[in-house]
C-alpha cells in the first residue's frame, strides 16, 4: 500500500512538473514569436521601408545622406530590399505608428488611426521627452543641440561662452526681448520646449510649407531677425552660406538623435542595435559621419569615443 501511495505521489508530481514546464516553454515560445514578428514580417515582405523627410545631410533629397546610408545598410543586414518613403515632420510619426499623435512638452497621446507607411524613422530625429512616450529609440546616432542664429549683419552679437551651458543659455535668452524668432512646431525647434515665451521674444512658428531646411535662408531673406536651428543644420548652413549667418549661442543643453521604431517592434529594434554596434566598432560609421559632417567632431569631440 505504501509503495502504491508513493508511486501515485511521484506520478502526480511528475505530471505537475511536466505541465508547469510546458506552460513555461509555451510562454517563452509565444514571447519569442511575438518578439521576432517584426523582423519576420519585414523579411516576408522582402523590403525595409525607411521613413524620412529631407533634412540637412541626413536625407539630402538626392538619394543619399547619412541616415539613408544607415538604413540602406540595415536593409542589407536583414537581407531585404531598401525603400525610401518620403514624409514630413507633421506626419512622420503617425506614418510609423498608424495613429495620430498630440503632445505637450513631456507627454504624448495617441489619436485616430492612419495608414502605416514605414518600418522605422531615420531622419535626424531628435530624442525628445514626448517622443519617448510613443517611440522606441535606438542608441545615439548623432549628437545635437539647438542654437539661435541670426543674419550676419544683425546687431545681436554672439555670446562669449562662459564654460557653463546653463549660463550660456541664460545669456542668449536675455537678448531676446522684442526679437523675432522663427520656430518649427512638432520638431526639436518648437519654442515651447525651451521656455521662449517668457523671454519677451516675438515667436513666429513657420507654416508647414516652410521646411526646416529653409529656416536659415528665411532669416537671410528677412522673414525674421533670428531662428532656432539645430547643430547639424547650422553646420550645413555655415558651410553653405559662409559669412551670411552667425550663431548667437545655445538655447538647449546637449541633445541626441536616434532611429525610431514602434514600441512593439522589439526584435527589429534589437536587430538594429546589433547592426549599429558592429558598424561603430568597425569604424565604418565614423567614416560615414565624416563624409557628411566633417566638422562635428570639433563641436562634440567625445562622439563615438573620439
């Protein structure tokens, strides 16, 4: 009788372990399947759709650019065809998420559904607090920040750097009383991100028809006295129009740019991290950056560990 009871208890214990392990294996398998679905979906489709808006030298509009090369290499890494999907700054995030997005400085809310047009955003996209609420970002692909620029002949003088970024920003803001400033909503050049309303500046958000690439020329043409401009675009403008614009000083602390993914596309994000780490460690990414932004290491000497 004792042997029968022991056998029965052993049987039920073994059965319990088998059921428990099966459940764990099933959960793990489902998790793996869910995690891998984004990469498998792209491989089945045979194409990686790169969402971008022509901007500085990230996407030149001529079929090349730093982020174009980056996304083309990722498509090759995945073994699929590359396709560029042109968007604009008002629609690029909805084009990825399939939902409209409204936001404040720190929060974002999803709205009505829209068609999904791409698999990732690589477009010199700055990592902002509200964007992190709805997007999954890659490791930093480029350093940035926001500067105030003016036409060369404008009476505003560039600040003398103090060595303290917060003090430099305060000096710039102190100059803005009554000064007109071009800004761009829904981008890193949105004035609400930098408390410019309290400076007494005359804020001029540009219409959707004016791209971020046109802000420096707009200042030179007298649309406003000054404009917000981020570092990579300012570097391009200073090179393209030497002696015609000047940098007054910073209005933001250091910022970063990265590639953006849907939050649920964890496998695609992980695949990009592996691809990008290999690109950086081989030195290939530094060479790509130097082709498009040779001056960036003068302003950010520690970028990519230099």
